[in-house]
């Protein structure tokens, strides 16, 4: 389970059991409980109790040997159990429900999840800390997100994108996938772009944007960011047509809202486009050493802050795939923020 999803597990016991499963699964040999105990800083008694509880969920997951060793040989079962952990976790359920427009009070959520209000508050306060890193706040009456729409959309995208490898119940549906295929073909035919996009990321963006528009939650883009439109002639005109002809964006009586939504779509596209080396030269001046150094520092800080492994090669603000001569964008959302 990736770092972000694991951070959403507020229950210490469940958190520990997930780490236990992953520790055994990643071992290249049958591992002893003593080794796991030292690694997780947990007593043998606690680990033995965890093994019994995990066995009650899936008895064939962990193989126990007579020499006090354990191992996991079926990775599919690992995925199944981790998905079950996530799908039953209060915060995963609450976040997905908020995304779908279901807003309940603390007491209502307590009844819905069959947990005490004190336990629920512990989970919600944990979520508050996570949301703070997205510049968002958590409201309790009803339980909902508070903050700028761009931050809320980014949080939902990050949440569902992170869940992709864990549970199928959090993935885009067939309609969203079909909408992506149509949109991609449209952009390739009506813009100057030539290449590929980050398929999975765009799928989740389509899911998030269409749901937020359905809930009438519109974005507000700063005047500074709006000025960037003049610098994006290769896509903006095509995105404007795409919004109305394919995504069926209904023009708002407020022209500013319509303009902001179209511009946001444009930023999303450019943020997820895989640029060829030749094409990227038209977007960024590689001779501007001051700019390259600043953006390089921004990328490095991002990987450190999010505890991610840094790519081995950089070219300015982009990660260079020298075998394919492709350059991957690191994120236009710094403009929006």
C-alpha cells in the first residue's frame, strides 16, 4: 500500500497489520516473527495476535512453518486483503462519500459506520492533519471539505489516483474511460499536440471534474493564471471546443465561471501531456539557467517532502526518458496555486 493511502489508516492496529503483511510479502524467504518484531518495533505477542486476526480474514494468506517462520506466496491474496482493509476503513468511506455529494453529521456517520463518536472524532482529526497539507480544512457539521476548489479537486484526484492499485471500487467507470478515449482523439486532431498523455491520471481528472461540475462546484482561477492562456495557443482553442462538443459543458450564466472551467481543463491537459524533446523546446527555454535551477529545486523539494524516490535523470523541470526522447511535465498546478 502506498504511503498516502497508508497515512489514511488512522487505526493503529490496522496500520500495523498492513505493515506486517507487506513485510512478509516483500521478504525473499520465509521470515521469522523475531525479525518482524525488530523491524516494526512490536512485541511477539502482538504479532501473533495480529496473525490470528489476519487469518480470520483470509486463512490462506500467510503460511506458517514449524520453525516459527512465516511467508506469503500468493500476491493476489495480498492485494485482496489490502483492498478489504481500505474499503472498510472509515476515512476511505467518508472521503468517497463526500466526493459523491453525500454529507452527513458526525452522529450520522457514527451510526453509518457502527463506531462510537469518540472513535470517529479520532479518525476525523487524523484526516484534518492530512488535509492541511492540501491547504484544506475539514468541517464537522456536516462532515465536508472546505477550501479553494482547485485544492479540493487536486485532493480528490490524488486520493483516487493513489487508490488505483488497491481497490477496483475507487476506479473510474466505463463511461469515464470512453469519455477519455473520445477526448484524447479530439485533442490530437484539433490541436498542435502530438504524442501521449498520462492515461491513468487523465482518467481520474475526468472523473473528478465531471463530478464536481455535476455538484455545481465551480473553480476560481486567479487573474495571474488566467494570463497564462495567452501563452497556451496550441491547446486552448481545442479545449474550448472539447468542453462544449465532447464533455458537454453547459455554459454558465456567469461567463467568468465558464472561462475558468475551460482554462482549468487546459491546464490539466498540459500537466498530463508527455512532451517530445523537440516539442518541449517550444514550451520552455532550456538556456534560461536561472529558471531551470529554480524549477529543478522545486522538483527536488517535492520528492523530498512527499518521501518519494527521485528519478535518476533530470533536464530542467522535466524528467527525461533518454531512450524514447520524451519529457514528462512535473505539474502546472503550481501556477494555479
